C-alpha cells in the first residue's frame, strides 16, 4: 500500500506512532487505547469503555498526552504517583531540611571527635594528678576505643532493629553524662571506668549517625554531603585544640586537700556541652524514611517525605507528587504481621534474633567479601589515624622540652624521646612536672587546621573523582609522611610533616566513611558499619599501645609499621564496588 505524502496525513501517522510509544501508565480513562489488529495496513483500536474507535488517521489530538510537554524541572501530574525511595527522596527537593539535618548530624560527629581527641591534650596535663607513665598513657588513650569497640556492635545492631533516631538520642545523652562524671573523678581507676563507658556510648554514635544521614540523601548529592559531614570531624579537632589552648595553660580551677578540679578537668567538662546540645536537637528530626520502608511503615515514611518536601519547597505537604511508596525489597510482610501480634517480651526476643541474623548475613556471601575488606581497611587505617594523631601533642611537648634544655640543637624524634626518657620528665629520678608551654597547643591547632583545605577538596570532588581515588591517595601520602617523621630533626620540620599527615589522612577518612556507609544494604547498614567500626576501634587500641610500647624502647619501629599498614590497607579498596552516584542498595 502506498503511503500518502500529504503533510497532514504524515503528521497524523506520526502522532499515532508517538501515542503507541507512550508508557501504559500515562494512558488514562477513555484515552487509553489498545492495539487490536492490523488489516490492510489500517490499525483498529478499541477504547477502555469497549466502544469502537476511529481509525488511526482520525484520532483526536486532544486524546494524546505528550510526555515531553512539561517544562524542564517540572513534574508532570501522574508521572510519579508511585515511587521507590530514590525517586521519592529526589522529589522532595534539596533545601532547608537537608541543611538543618547536616548541621545536627555534623555536630554529632563533632562531639564524637572532641571526646576522642580531648584525651591527647589531657595526657601531658594529667600525668601528675593520675600518676601516668608512657605505658599508662597508652592504655588511657586506648580505653575509649575498647569501649567504642563494644558499643559499636551493640548500638549498630539495635539501630537496625529499633530505628536510628531513638538510638542517637540515648547515646548522645549517655555520652555527655559520662564525660561530666569523668571530669570529677580523682583516681586513675575511676577515670578509666568512665572513659570506657564514654567510649561505649561513642561507639554507637559513628555507625548510626552515618547510616541515618546517608538515608536522607539523593544519590546525586550523597558523596559530597557525606564528605561535608566528615568535615565536621575536623571542626571537632579545631574546637578541642582551641579550647585546650584557652583553658589548660590558664591554671584555673579549685584546689583543696581532698578534692581537685583543675584546668584540664574544666576543659573536659566543657567538651560535654556539644553532646547535650545534639541530644536535644535530634528530637526535632524525623526517623529515617529508608529504615521505615524496610520495616513496612510506608504511611510514616510518606509523612516524612511530605514534611521534607514542604520544608524544602515551601509548598503544602499535600502537593508532594508521590502518592504511593514502593516497599523496600528487604521488607517481609508476613514477618511484619507476626510482629504486630507479639507481646513486648516476644518483640524483644525477636529483636535479639534479628540482631543475630543480621550479624550472620554480614559473614555470608555475597556480603562476606565487603565485610572482610571493610574490616581490614578500617583496622589498618585507624592504626595510623589514631595511632599517630593521638600522640602528636605528646610529641610536640617532648620536642619543646628538648629544645628548652638544648637551645639551637637539632635532634630526631628518637633522639628527643631518648632524652625525655633518660634525663627528662619521664625519667625515673625526675620530679613530676605537668606544666605545658602554650606553643604545644598552638602547634596542635595548626596541625588540625591543616585538614580544612583537604576537607573542602573532598566535599567538592568526592562525587567527581570518586571514593577510591581519595582513599588511595590519602593512605599512600600519609604513609610517606609516617616514614618522613623518622627523618625530621627540629620542631619546625616535625610540625610540617605532622600537618601534612593530618591533612591528607582526614581527606581519606571522609572517603572511607562514604564508601563503607554505601556498600552495605539498608537492613544491614548500621550493623555493617558498626562491625567495621569495631575493627577501626581495635586499630586505635593497638596503634596506641604499640606506639606507647615501642616509642620509648625501639623508636624507629612505630612510624614504619604505620606506613606499611596505611598503604597496604588503602589499596584494598580497589576490590570494593564503585558506589559513587549509585543508588543505596
């Protein structure tokens, strides 16, 4: 059959072809058309009401909806009646809600880092009050990581069963109370106990806050925003270094024969304030909608999406274009029905069985490979990160002590350490001296401030260059810096190497947090991150104990051990999947 070349006929035929290509969900009511048969080149159609329609060449143009007619960025009505999590969070827009979320979650990370790093500033000041040696300093640095190792798994598993928000509020308040209690203790043993409990609370903060924050982010912005939140760790370092410089050398406090509340204790007390603040601010945030979908609470998740949409756009919640949410694939409706019929005791037993089941899934294929690699990377990375970072103020103090005794004389880290141990404040015959020069705190502040530019680069480049690039670059460069510490011979060179190390390793910390948060599926995310954090805390423990043991006995060993572990562990990330701009599983 010869096709007419008349322009009107050609236009009508093109219109029919366009209509046939429209997805079925756009064809509503009487305009829904179904192909019935072909005969002699003509197309016969039947409407949804059963009546015979006109041939294709006489179809009314008003019955056809052009999917390209909407303006750019405009959601066509009916296009997103039903959506999964990724589409639903994308359609809420990005604005005030997410920035408030970033502020609160960021300050959770800030308070966590302040509590961990604060001990590095306390050690030189508390050595007389608590009768500390290099060995006991190492254990005091490590006890918080032991607590974090215990708390990470427990809190992470509970968060995958009960929810993120409730757990975060409880652990933030518990953390603040433990810090206050430790500031008033007068003995080494009690101080160790409260630092352990402090660590048990902090252990839940890391894995849960990262899971919680990530589950509000659209995939296009997740990497940059997780990097932005990682920058709050640097902010915590800056806060604690500035506060230590302001408070500890001042000598303020209360002294009596039975009770001592001196400047380092006041400093520790002030470090608890951010934890109290975030515990209150978290009450104004909703539960993770991604978590709610895994639990079958689609109505609650919808209310949260509508709230986010209204906050970001200023429109009414009812104007949110999604009307129905697709349940998460991990949701089991049968299990949900059974849980509703259970008593409180049975629900607690069910939660414990879920915790055990989640843990087992992490060590079964296909998740097993991700779990092993993430554990190894976190272990090696944090031996370097906390193993050296926690000792920087102590090293600055030792260099300052050596330069005071030997003006103008250059010496390596090992020479300085040998002097301090044999003839200085750490020698057996020396009277205890806890006075610290202000330059020690200034150098510490410079070291942590050097991480600010690298965090900005991570925020801007994480979604472009990728997590693996930043992690490999960071671990390789920081490993070289660890080796370089063996070759410094004065305070200035020591400061430069330490500052570069702090800068590049904080950049890698942001990449590692992004990568580990994204590789685990939602129903295992908090537990998976928690298990990785357990390895990280174990790395912090071993790093501090090894450095404390070897620094005074065999000085060159710590720097080379740290270098090898950082470089080797960082390369393992190449065996993990690419998660940059990918949907959360």
